[in-house]
C-alpha cells in the first residue's frame, strides 16, 4: 500500500483542496471519493469529509484507493498475455 504524508503550511484550507494541490496526478473528484472511503487521516484521526479544514502544522496522511487500483490495472495489463 502506498501512503503519503504531508505537513500543512497554509493557514486554513479544505482537506480535498490541500491534497489536490499536493497530488496533481490525481483529480480532486477522485481524492474526494478516497476521503469518503476513509483513506485520509489528519493528525492520526480518520477524516471522511473533503470539506474538513486543515491548518498550518496539521499532518495529513493519505493512502489513495484510486492509486492502488491504477497500479493494479497497470500491472495486470503488463502481465496478461495477448
């Protein structure tokens, strides 16, 4: 599983917007779905609302469900004979 950790430097920002700013390769919509599935933590507590406000000094951990699916699909495409 891939887990990423970030420390917030902005005074106040929505969790989904913060993660979208950190991860340009994943859309904000996909991030919002992941957050709703419990894939994000703020200061060690699971957060399931993308509108949750994070503040400077908060530690955000994110384990993208979508990234795990994409990696699986990529590996499957590489290993399935044609």
